C-alpha cells in the first residue's frame, strides 16, 4: 500500500510541475492564438492520462504479486 501511495505522490508532483511550467510559460500575449493555448492544454491532459494509466497499471502489477 505504501508503494501505491508514494507512486501516486510522485505522479501528482510530475503533473503539478508540468502544469506550473506550462502556466508560467504562457504569460498573456496578444500574439498567442487561443488554439495554441488549447493545444497546450490538450497536451497536458494527454500527459496526465498517460501518467494516470502508468500508475494504475503499476498498482495492478504490484497487487497481483502479493
């Protein structure tokens, strides 16, 4: 159970860091189109989904070994 918790903590920290990094780099700029911001948000959402799936699969793998 501790492994699952620490793995989830790490995954959450990665997602938060990615969001903070993207947010800081996307300062308001009238030259930036809304679709560019939407594309970046979609990339972050895909990354979060991949991390979530990896954590879920790792949890299943660990649980199956017990």
